[in-house]
C-alpha cells in the first residue's frame, strides 16, 4: 500500500503528494482513514475527493492508496439493510459507535459472521466464468444466487451446507479461493449479455401513472417538482406498492426525519403483492442532508450497483432516488472545489453525460447467466423555483422515457399526486397499453382515450365558460365539467394517507369505467330531453 501526505485541503477535496495513484483509485485520508477517491492527477500531486467530513483534517496527515477503485461488496444479506453512501451498515455502526460518529471506521456492508445454508449448483471440474451461478442461499424470501466474480477458473472443490462469508465457498484448481461475495467498482455498470426493449408494465399502484403515464419494467422516469409538491410522498408510495421483487431506495440529500419515518413504516407495512414485510424486499441507502455532501455523490452509484447485482440474479428491481438534484449539487460542489470550468448554472460541463450514463444503467437485460432481470428507475428532481428548464431536469429528460410533472398549482389546491395530466408523458404507453388490454381488460385503451378526451374537453369548455359564464354553457358541456371533476378528484387524485393509497389495475379499471359510463348514460338522457339535473340524478 502506498503512503503519502496531505498537501492542502479545500472543502471536500484534498491534494496529496502520493505518486503512482490511478484515476478513481480509492484512498484512505488522514489518521481517521476517511474514504476518498482520486479525481485528478497532476504532475506534482493528486487531488482526492473525500466522502466524509474533512473538518479537523490537517496538512501533513498520511494518505494511503488502496490500489483499487471505490467498490461495493455484493453477497447475501444486503436485503433489508440500511447503508450510507459508501455501503456502511448504518444500524450496526450506530450500535457500535453511538450517534455521534466523527471518524468513520472501515465497516463492511455485509455481515461476515452470519451463517447461511449454501446449496451449490456446480461441481468439481466445472469451468466458471464471470457472472455464472455457483449455487444458492435462502436470503429471507429470496433465493440468492451466488455468482462468480472476477476470480475464474476450473472448480476443484465446492462447499455445501452451513457456511459464512468469512470462509471460502470452494477452490479453483491452482488453489485460488471461490469467495461467497465479491467487490464491484461502483462507477462501472455490471455487464449483461443483451438489452431488450421495456414492454411489460411496472405497476406502481398510482392510478395516474398506471393508467395515463405507465412505466415499464426496465424503464426510467423522472418526477420533477418544486418544494412541497409531493416528490417524497410519491417515491415512498411507489416504494411501498410497486409490483417488483426488490426496491432500492436512495434518500439523497433530503431530510433525515423523512427517512426515519419511512424505515419505521417499512418495518410494519406489508408488500401488497406478496404480503411480506416491506423491509424484507428493500435496500435503503441513506445520505441525508445532515451527512457529508461528497458521499451523496457516491451514494447513487453504490445503490445502483447493488440494484444491478439483484437484477443479475433475474429479479425485477426498482431503483428510487430522492432527489437527484441533491446529487447534482454535490457534484457541483466538488467540481467547484476542483476549480473546474463551470457550465450552466455552475454545474460541471459533464453533468449531462454523467446523468445519462447513470440512467442508462436501467433496462431489461439477459444476464451473464442467461436469466432475464430488470432494473427500473424513478428519480425525483427538485428544480430550484420549480423551473423545469434548469440543467438537471433537462439532462434527465433526454434519457428517461417517462416524465411525471408535478404541478405547484395542483399541490396548492391539495390535489395529490400533483402530477399534471397535460404536461406529463410516457413513451412506454403504446407498448404497455397492449399489455394492459390483454392482461387486465380489452377496453383499457379505449377508456384511456375517453378519459383523456373528457379532460381535454373540460379545458376547452372552461375557456368558453370564461367568456360566457357557467350559466351560458350548454348542458352537455356542463356535464363534461362535472364528469371531469369526478375524474380529477375520484380517479387521478389519490390520498397517500388513506386506504386508497394503493390502487391495483383492476380497481383502477373499475373506477374509470364507472365514471365514463356515468358520463355516457347522463349524456344519453340529455339527448332524450332530460334536464342536466335529471340526467345526473338518474345516477344516484
Ligand atoms: N399523495 C398524497 N396524498 C396526500 N397528501 C400528499 C400526497 N402527496 C403529497 N402530499 C402532501 O404534500 C406534502 C408535501 O409532500 P412531499 O412529498 O414532502 O413534497 P416534496 O418532497 O416535493 O417537497 C406532504 O406532507 C403531504 O401533506
Ligand atoms: Mg421531499
């Protein structure tokens, strides 16, 4: 391990005199062994981004290069865990060090002492290559398929039965150990064989999404909105109700108490699809506003790499981040302290390319072991002042397939989720409608068209009403306004604190069908000469 000294400190970055470092190599900084990553190499020094509080760090303190990049450890026991941005187990850390952790010691995200029952699926003589499955472990409700990491070769011996990650799971010919877990560099997407177009729905339980702006498994969506428009509630609702195997939730730079509430709820609530405890399908990565800024930058990579790991076993994984803007701000802060040339609004010029290569980690793939897994993303964005032309929203828009636009005026009227039904879109809608028509009801697409039509008619009727007054409207138009109001309040609106928080597709269908049929019957009675009151009363 190479060692050197700190030459200077500037916010979250330090310069060091260490020779022979590589770009993105992980380093330990100072007596407290703070984790950092090499972000720039100069002839005379290297610059390191430190992921922890640099206060108290002094010039001259030692620095060690670890010879490898920032990695996460991947193995059984991640599900149900809560980690910081560097995959350190928060609960275990708090237990061992108390709430006021100043110097974070190295702690692994995996429990090396826990005992597992390992069922091997390879035998001596088998040739192992990267990504191949070597056996399985029951991790809670999930079959955890252990995959071959970067160590490859011919199996000489393979373990079976009771084992911990501290022990070798086998041996290759030549004596190299087969480990039960492996490390993966967080900034490098895990490989797969093939990517497919996302064509099956990811049911969120939110009617406005599933019905109007559906998300596909393997797709990516952003939900931008100003302060208080409901980003966090939306992300949390989806984390609770989404029809996926595993949820990876990153609380990135937002309030700590929100995460605490979420965890308490997840310990109690059930996954509506499997009736198992929500916590048992969730991995939480927490880097809230009270934690070091630079680790926020790493946190989304740490989290997405764990998500890819379970995707590689053939699971449907949903990655949720709240909020990506706080990640971008951390990136900006680091870039500023590196004195890089600023781009739009002070963000580094590589903001858009970083974001798009991150979002491209979503997808439906054939994994290296031939299974089909998916990684879907829903990312919240908090544009300052609710201005959607700002760089983070714009950069995300270029790579995501769905846009759920939160509308401040809807939130003010307490219409939640405050997703604007005219401005939002989903590029997955075409393919997914076919699926919903086939799997839920053949009239799904027709009802969707009618719903949109009534909402649009309401807009134009409203314009007319502004000129002639409500009284001046024809009965048919007044009916449209009444029905559109029902669509907005009873169908698109969904109170996260009520029994209606989760709406499976059959409930969604029944609701919209009853409203559209109500409209059609009342319109028919109007045609036959009934007054508006009579036409609508007939329904009660
Ligand atoms: N689906 C919902 N049902 C009921 N209330 C909601 C819903 N979404 C948001 N709210 C209300 O809006 C407030 C702000 O939501 P929040 O998600 O914290 O906003 P943001 O994260 O965008 O700042 C919540 O405290 C809640 O009162
Ligand atoms: Mg929030």
